């Protein structure tokens, strides 16, 4: 079993605590899942309650912690799904990239969504308090995802973010917000903020700038 999170309107809370979360009432969508015949209704839950800041801060909603069966849940990339609604090719990629919850490593997706394929019994529902009661190991999934991207970059290039900063300042230059001065003999570039004495010295990258994808280092998993 594993704990995932789900927000419900407070005016529905009493019924849910008494009767549970019925899949037929609370499902987010119907979708074909790997290994299963026909489309399945799924409840969309979260790995971290802070992954939905809007609902977290909304007094009209209450966060619930659900105990779910690891074998019957899959984790998908919510950003990929939302874009796939307009791009059919990406929707197929979304489906093929679904990961069983028991195999998911925190930080793989920026906006992970847990697809729960069954109703949740009342005894598997816990109403979270204002402090969320149970310690959360990371700020939110997006922050962990970006940190993993940076770690992967550093492992590959060992340049303390020089490539990323260089690219960022090239962007500032293109927007007229920075001015560049190059010392090709020393392979250094000095970027000044426009109309400012502040500057940054960066090493000129050699070769192509690195690309970071979603195949990240494993930072945690459900056991």
C-alpha cells in the first residue's frame, strides 16, 4: 500500500468519510491502460499535496490521504497528457510511458498524476490537517524534477551550471537586457546587465550545449 493525495470539496467531506470515494462518481477520465482490456475509469490523485497549490490554499477544498494498492495504480506525466489532448502522437507516448506506482521514482515527471482504477473504501481515507500531518520528503514534484535535471547536467558536464547560465545570458542578450564581451584567448565571456555595473564571468562552452530529458537519476521509490 502507498499514500497518495486527493482534494475534495468540503461540502462533500462527510459523505466521503462515511461512504468512501466511488470510482463512478469521482473518476477523472476513461483511458486505455497497458495490460488491461477496454477503457478504465481512473481517479487522478497526487504524489504530493503541494503539487496542486491552488487547491491547497483554497478553503473550499480538503486534502485527503488515500491508501492505495501499488499493483493497481500507474503514474503518468500530467503535462504530457494535457498536451496530448491536442496532439494525438503525444497521447500515445503518454500511454506508453505510464509507470506502475510500485516502480515510480520520485522526480521522473514534473507533474506526476497517479491513476487509481478502483473505488477507495472509507477505512483507507484519512482527512489531512492544516500541517498535512505526515512529513513530506520534498517541496513538490516540480521542484524535485528540476533539481534532478540540474543534477543530471552537473554529472554530465561537471561545470557547476556554467552551460545553463551561459545559455540564460544569451537569452537576456537577445532581449536587450545584457551586453556581452568575449575574451577568446581565455575562453571567457563577461556579461553585463544592461545599464548596470553588475556582471558575470562565464566559461565559453565547447561543442554543443547539453540537452536534458526525463530519464533522470533515481531519487526515491515506493517499496
